[in-house]
C-alpha cells in the first residue's frame, strides 16, 4: 500500500491503524485543490534545504502535539500544517 505521495506503508496495516512513525506528506496548491506531491518534488520546487526544514519542523510539531494529546487520552491520527515564506523566513 502507498500513500498518495508515493510513500510505501508497512505491510499488514488495516484502515485506521496507527503508523509506526509519523510521515511527512507534502502538498501544494493547485487551481482546484491541494495537490499531493512527493518529497523529491517538494525539493525540486523549493530546494533541498527548505524542503528538509519544512519536513523537520512538521514532524517535530506533530510529535509534540501528539505527545500532549496522548497525555490527555487523545490520539491525533492526522493533521495538516500550513507553512510559507514571509520575508524569506519559513513560518507556520
């Protein structure tokens, strides 16, 4: 099984199973909706340094939020962060 971004998922997962690790699934805006893209395509669009920084920030934000939620009995199965550049600086 693969995500819309081309990432392979572990064998044997059932719908709604928790993944062993969070995954970074970038997307970009198209004329109609968000378009899922691979990490490599993100690198092609914004460069390796910025794509890596966006991935690392997103995964860290998810890890922190999921840990806080888990302490309260909540499982965050999926989320989305909007990142962009303001005056050349990556912001959430």
